[in-house]
C-alpha cells in the first residue's frame, strides 16, 4: 500500500522584497516595539500569527522543504514557540509565566553558524559580525 505524503504548511508571506538576515526574511510585524522589521498593515496577518496558526500542524512533520527565506523564519518561530511552551510547563502562575517568557526572549542565544545553534544547517551562518549581531538581537520574534 502506498503511503500518502501530506505537504507541510509553508509561509504565505511574500519575501521577495524582504531584507534577509542569516537566511530568514525580516517580515512585517504587528508590534509597537522598534526593530528592523517593518510594521504590518492593519488587519493583515503577520508572520508571528501565521507561525502560531500553523504550529500544531507543522511540528508533526519530519521533513520540511524550504521554499524561501520566509519559510526559514516560520521554522525559527515554530522552534521558538516550542521553547516558550516548554518554559510555560515549569510556571503555573500567570505572573511567573510572563516573567519566564520575558527572560527567555532576553537571553543570549546562538546565532546561525555558531556553536550551540539548534537548527543545524537549515540556516546559513551570518556573512558578517553585523548580520550575526542583527540575528542575535533583532531577527524574528526577539524583536516582537
């Protein structure tokens, strides 16, 4: 019997004109925090909302064919959401959980190409110290 292959969900965000940092598209965000990401248009789903929507389905896939830099951003956000959920398991109260998530977002983390980077070769390393610094401080959900 032939097994049916179900494709993973890819980002609907257009990354054609997006700035790219360590292979991730810096896409518009619905936020009031300043950072390298442009502001999303009101009423339009941003990449973080898309990652939350597809999280449950995408974590079940063993293989994922990357179609662009927006997909890398989606992968990174899926991984970060998983880290947040893991952290929330340890903190039953709302205040403690909020504090733990803030601390998680502020932690130093390995950038693509550095020792300790958990997502292996899915992401190219930074081409410069500035790009690696941008990914460390500002890329993806760390700026939101």
